[in-house]
C-alpha cells in the first residue's frame, strides 16, 4: 500500500439545489390566503483548500468519489429549505488542478488558497416568490438545479527553493540529510528514494527549502522510470543542483556524461511553469572522500566551469565542502527572490455585459433540417428548473423565453411552427405565443385565480363619489316626479 501519492483523479459532484414548493396559506375563515411556498436551499460546493498539515494526496487515492450535501426542499408558511453544506477537501501546498484535457484550472500555493472545483445547484423558487400582480396564485414552483459534476486531476508539485537533480545513488538523500533535519531513507541500491523529501536549510540570514526527489534516468522526459514523477517536483524550484557521482563503478559513466544526460532530460521536459534549463544551476561533485573520486573531480572541474556552471567538491558522508555549497545556494535563492515581482494588490475585476449580448445564442441543428439549438446560461438553467409535468410551469417557461427574446430570434432565423428547438437536454416543438416581432408579444396571464380576487379596494374617495352619485340620482327622480304633478 503506498504511503505517498502525488497524482490522483477525483470524481466530484456538487450538491443539488432543493426544490421550491407550491403551497396556499389556509386558516380558519381564510381558506385561500395566498401563496406561501418557500424556496429550496442551494446545494453545497466542492472546494479545494490548501492545508499546511497535508503532505500527500493519499486520502483521495482511496476515496476518489467526493460529493457535497444537497439543499433542502422548501415548505409552506414561507419556510425556505436549508443550504447544503460545502465539502472542503484539504490538499497540500503546491497542488495543481487540471481538467480532462490537461489544462490548468488552478495552482494552489500558499495557505488559505481555495478553488471551487464543482459549483452547487441553485435552489428552486417557491410559488410565493413567483407571485405577482398578474400571477397572484402560481400553482407551481421551480425545481432545484442539479449540482455540477466533473472529473479533475490533482498533481502535487513540491514547493521548494532548491531541487536536487541526479542519477540514482548519486548521494542526494545523503546530502539533504547532511544539510538539514530531513531523514530520508538511505541505502546502497538504486531508487532508494521513491517519494519527495523536503528539508529546511539555514545559511546565514537566508533560510530555504531543498527537495530530494526520485533519481533520474535517460528517457525520463518520455516517462521512463520515475522520471515524470521526478521532473514534476522540480518545476517550481528556483535553483537546481546537479549532484554528480564521482565514485560510480558503472561502465560508460562519468560526471560529464551524467551532466549531459541530466541536461538533456531537463530540456526535453515540457513543464507547466517554464523551461527547467532556464533556472540557475549549480554542480556538486559528490563522494570526494574516495581518493579516486577526488582525482576525477579535480580532472572534470575545469571543463564544468568552462560551461559557466559553479562547481563545488563535496562529500555528503564526510560533510566536506557543505558550508560553501549551502551559502552559494542561499545566494542563488536570495537573488531569485529579489528578482521576483512584488505580488499585486487584490483587485476587483469588473466585466460589464456587452450592449449587444442577448444572453443566448441560436445555432442551426445539423442533425435535423429546420431545427435549432439555443445556448445560454439563463435559458438552459430555466429549462433545468422547470417541472414539465405541470402545464402552468411550462407556460411560465414559455413566458420567460419570450421575454428574453428567444421566440422573436427563432422567427427571424426562419423557424416554423412545429420546428424542433433544443435547449439544454430538452427538445421542444416551436409554438410561438405571439407574432414574429417581439413587440407584438403579450404574455398570457397565467397563474391567476379569481377566487383570490375580492374586488377592488374601496377608498374614501370612492365612497364619497358613490354617495354623490346616489344623491344626484335621487334628485333627478324627484324632479321627474314634480314635473309629472305639474303636468
């Protein structure tokens, strides 16, 4: 069973929104007191948050399916449903979130960083919220919107200042154990290090982190050995340190050929955060406590320096030359930090809606002659929230689409009565409720209940006017009677 995982695929499902409810208030002597259906609660989001106490993606390796809580359904007496709780997934610092196509969705670095990976569905409105002067008693409510479902890939890329680059058994683990308090596994066989190890090093006034990652072999940039796992964890490093084994007994290997192979793999890797060869690089000729290794180090050092690389002769076991190396690494890290631009202050980005943005687009449907497909956040959400078993709810949807201009635009594009129109996952027969011109459209008065209309309220002015009319009528009757008597 692995104890370290740095890449997982998560299947995320946000919470569904709760349904709104259609309800009529009833009490003694007031059986039809008006609509009082409450709204449904919103579904919970799935949120990825950086946690300094998390160091691996192992938990998600065992539990790849994660789902947030659903919103609760509304109830009568204007009671809204409860909100679904967000599902917060704790991830290590340095986690990169990618979609199915490999595009980066978020780069989570630094405590407190969060990313909403799956959005919860909206709660449906109850009939109390849908009531208006023209729709006094809606007999329907909106459904809750389904939560977003998506697959994301999490990749852990270590956040370190210095990355140790070298072949297996070059002494990287011994070096990080000698300069820091890290205690990686050390043995005399290749690929002892299978997972990254981080160590903190203090040199003068500078404190930096060093990453000891799995060893590199030729062809690693194409996925050979543990190469991709290795290279992923040095992408973020500011400085790379080539650890070259001067005491290797393998035929055909020497510090110069090892360096050429390492540089070739760095050049062949396409990282997310820039070219690896563009980073400052230093060389550590290791194992000089062996006499033959010291002679070889003295021999190859001039050629390495001729390439413009700072060279240090060290022995991680004997702890020789480590002070000079750590101070040189500290200077390189400090220079990189000073060259970085200052972080921008938090700004609010305003993206005003375009004046010609209708909120939807209509395209011809290639699968059927004369058919059209309507795309847009609003119409697609309205369709998802419509209860198609309720004729009044379907009529309300038609009203909303007509007010948005969908019917008029379909008519302009040549849609005929009975043509197929697809919105989201639902296909309708085009039945316009008005003319081809949007100005000719007048929405029907759906949801009206005459039993709730007790007549217009009479004001004092109305009562005085009625009394005046009554007196005038009485006077007219008297005049007619007087004329008859006189006659």
